[in-house]
C-alpha cells in the first residue's frame, strides 16, 4: 500500500497501491522518453512488412497539402482538448508510450511502458517495465509486465508475486479504487484521453515544435473527474466514476499537446492524494490537495504522461485463453 511505501522507503520502490481484489493490492509507476521523437515518427507509419499501414483517419475531412486529413482545431481551448478526446476513436489506432512517476518526501520512482491501441474498440496492449526491486526480480533487473486493456478489464502477465509463470491475472477495472488510472503503472491511452472530456479551466499555452518539425499546440488547465465520468461512455464511465469516488482531490491539473489535424499527441495528468492510496467508494482519506501535490506532509503526487504517435498502425490484441488466467489469490508486489 502507499502507506507502506511512505513508512518503508526501501519497499516503496515497488509500490503505488490500489486494491485489485479482496486482500490484495498492486503498485507500479512510470518514466518515459522525449515526445518529439515519437511525434516525428508519425509521418508515414508502416507495418512490419514495410507497407504503409491503414490511415485510420475519419472520412469526410479536408485533406492537407501532404495528403493527410485535417480536423480543424477549435479556437476555444476547452473545446480543443475535448474534441481531441472525441476524435481519438475516429483516427483509429496509434502507437503509445507511457510514463508514470511518484514522488513523496524527496523520493521518486518511475515505470515505463509502450504499446499499441485500437481506440474504436477501446483495446490495446502495453509492455510495462517495473523499477528494480520488485518481487521476483533478480538483483539489478527491471522486470516487465505485459498488460492487455479492454473495456471493463485489465489482464496482466508476468506479474509475479504469487502468480505462476506464464499465467495471466484478470481484474475488473471498475472495481479498482482509482478506476485503473494509476494501478497498473500506466494510465491507458483511452482513459487518459477520456479524462479530457471533463476539462474545465483551460488556457492556450503557445506552440512547440517536435524534433521532426511537427508544430503542436499546447494547452494546460484542470479537469473534473466527476464531469469526465458523466461525459464518458460504457465501461469508461464506470471506471471514471470509481476514480471520482476514490481520489480525495477530484480536480486534476493537466497539460496537453494537439497537432494541426486535431489529434492528441501528448497528455500529462497530475493525480494527488494525501496519506495513502485512493479510498474508493467506501470513503476517502481527507487531506490538502496542495500538500499532496507537493509531496509535503506525507502526501503523494503521481504524474502520468501518455504520448500518441504512429497513427494508423495495425493493432491486433489477442486475448488470453481461459485456461491461462490465474484465479488464485494475488500477493502485493
């Protein structure tokens, strides 16, 4: 649990906890690479065979001089980020990289992830690298966990900590106290975008240029978890409702970058909670949002960043066979 992390720095390296089943918990975190390189790779995404991948762009949009569709970016900052979230499924698929880091009392831990997602289906696959010292890892080893995210569920392979090798663990995401926003060590790209539907105070923060020369518009502001849940659909609504109940601070600062086609390229959220993990539907732990965000007074700050690039890449998510899913008790990391 986060409380254990705060009390024992050594074991803190491995835990960012949320309940995943009765008597069990998870804890992960992430740190990633410069988004300029990622965005630059989105000019001509190719499949493994070397053929150009399907564009995945919505039909009926105006084409630019480079032959790529254009979705006009609204002049109103709040509408711009909300529409970027709305447009994600229209653009189909992409590669993604994730970064999550946690800081408390001057100590910082991080986890890295990368994969591909199909936004129309809300499904994708990530490979997440854990910090050194996680259960089952050799000295100096950063163990990897394979994660499959589908509507309503999270599957993890190579989780260790009591799970047999080669077996998958299945978790209902709407049963998690944080709605799976930080539990798995990565905010999955669909949820990261869906949160922007709850954008409230948003300002335009100028432009930036990637290493590949792509111009991106920058935005920053705050979002309301409850509002994002109301605007979301299906299982995502249930997940975000769990998060709205689980975090003491329901207003989440964010910054985002959007390209000239109205596509989300980067979004970072700062989740804060004081004195422990999200409290869930049964109640939350009180605390100052300011203290939690700064890591002062025992508070915990979790920064989650997601990059979107290589739009249009092929995505195939193969689900685990029923016999490969472990049904036993899950130990903490």
